[in-house]
């Protein structure tokens, strides 16, 4: 029995043997690998397995489906026609009432305003970047104050004195006795 044909696909005999369980372990592995990537053979094998499982419906669904399609088609068609009709009526109303002419006149006025603005900008480019001269005197810089001068330099505190003050207090008798001792001798 040939499992594969000359194109590399499973033969009908091979599919029947797979369904019946008549293949050895190597044959089952080869067919499983082939079915993993060949959609054509997988469709044939699925149809072979489900041929007896498919049932015919008790009544046809053709009429119900076609009715739903027809309703949807008419809704889309009439909906689009309604939107187009409203747009046409709105355009005709605007044209008859003179709104379109007013918009065109406004556009011409706007064009004339922008031309005047652009002409005024082209006449005075030399004024850009220069200070304004309006006849006032320039302001004189004022002195805001004198720097603060210290009369005497403050004594600098040492780290060991600060630690002694923290450990023994600033004015305790033990602090006075231990003030000049190193920190390691003070803790004894």
C-alpha cells in the first residue's frame, strides 16, 4: 500500500488506512506530520471523518437569509438616498436664499482685508528690530543698595565640639570636663 502519491500528498488508500487504524507507528507519524502543513489533505481527511456525521436541516434557511439580505439592501439604499436628498434640498435652499452669494461676498471682503494687511507689512520692514523712539529720556540705572559687611569674622566650630555638645549637653559639668578629650576616651 502506497501512503503518499507522486505529488507528496496522501493517497485515498492512505487516508482510509489512517481512519481504520491500520498504519504502523512510522506511518502514523508521517501522516500526522504531513497533515500538519498540507491543508488540502487535512480537508480531505476531515471530510472523510465527518461524512457520516453531517445532517440535513429539517427546513431550508434560504428564504430567511434572502429576506434578511433584501431588508439590509433596502435599508442601505433608502438610507443613502435619504441622505443624498437632504443634502440636495439643503444646497438648493442655501442657493435660493442667497446664503451662497453672501459667503462668496464675505470671501472677497476677507481677501481685500488680507491684501491691505500684507501691503502694510511690506511698507515698513525697516522698523523691525530697532528700539522704539517715543521722545522719552532713557532711564538711568539706580543703585539698589550697599553690600552687607561683617564687622568681625565668626569663630568656626569644630566637629568634635559639636559632637560633645550633642552627647553631653552644651553646659553640663561632664561636658566641661570632657570637652578637650578625644571622643573615644569620653565614652568610658
